[in-house]
């Protein structure tokens, strides 16, 4: 990561957040009664998605300030239009942990 440019690091974070969201959906987290181990793993994935999205938003804002306005995000054609919004929606839809859901919602609100 030390040799990666800011844009490459941002794209890597976006890709990782989408990968984690796909894992959550594929595992069926949030549907039925998952095992305790799977529920814990999902919670770690939800936390990671929130952290990755937060890092992407901070880079896009140019500061660590949550009050900064987020301009329309640059979407790389190489990434096929991937962004951190969809993974955050997965957290909202599948996570049973209220603080993690609230954090995902707060991050999504920073897009608008």
C-alpha cells in the first residue's frame, strides 16, 4: 500500500468494500438464523465496509471533516462504476447491529 497512489488506494478500498458486500449477500447473512460464527464474521465484514467507505469519503472530501460537502464522486470506468454506496446499502439491509447500521446510514447521508 505504501507504493500506491491515492487514486489506486481509493479504488482498492472500493473494490474491497464491494467484495465484502458480495460475501455477505452470498452467505445469506441477515436471512434466517445464521450460526453464531457466521453472524460474528458478518459483523466484522459490516464494520470493514463502514471503515472502507469512511476512508474513501475522507479522501474524496480532501479532509477528515464529516461536514465537508461531497461532490459527485469520480467513478472509474475501469472499476465498472463501482462505488461504496451499494456496500453501505448492504449493511443497512443485512446488519442486525444498530450502531453499525447507523454508521452506514450516516456515511450514506454524506453523499447527499
